[in-house]
């Protein structure tokens, strides 16, 4: 099974651009690999379903510290102490930004993207399309750890 960089690199670029331009925080990729299970890596996750010439799921999973700090930057405050509705809304917006940035670079696949769903909690199980071989791409930033978890399937003739 090979990992198709044609759809992964635009999502990675979308994450890097969203964090750098919207949150003024650089991210550094620390690895890439096939997912061993279908669990979100971190307790706060934004999830977007993708359909078109390919079908898939894009998950932006992060430690609470990353989600909280990102919400503080977006809301221009510094007094958020726990994951609350504002933080979850911010995670949804960030997930939209990441996937929106990627969608333009994935135009050849004619993809449609759903609105984000947010999961919050330990050991959340993710669903990927049947026959997808999801990958996990961990990152680190000044606020903590985060990851992209991506699984796509494509019909034989894309």
C-alpha cells in the first residue's frame, strides 16, 4: 500500500498555512505513518468528510493546550482555562481553514467537503471509508502536539 502524496501534501500545506497565517504559530511535522487503530490521537478533534472523485475523512486532532491557545488567539483573549464551547467552535473554524486551503489544491479530484464535526474526549473512535488505509501525520508547535489523520479511497479510474 502506497501513501498518495497527491492528496496528503495539500492537507499538510493547509494546516501549515492556517496555523502560520491565522494563528501566528508555526507547526513542525514529526513523522508520518499508517494508523494502527481508528482512534483520534488527541482529545480534541475536528472532522470533515470528503466526497467527489475520492471519498474520505480528514481529522485535525490536538491536545487541549493547542485548542485552548488557538481559541485565545482567535478570540483575542488570554483567559480561557479549559476546553469550552468557544474552544470547540475555534477548532471547527481551524478545521475549516485547513480543509478549505487544501480543497483549492485538490481541485483535480472535484471534492466536496462537509461542515466540521467536533469530538472531545479520550479514546474517540474515528470512521474512515471502507478500504481506506488512514495515515497519521503528527506535528508539534509551541502550544503542544497535534496531528492530521487522513483516510481516502478512490475508484479505480480517477
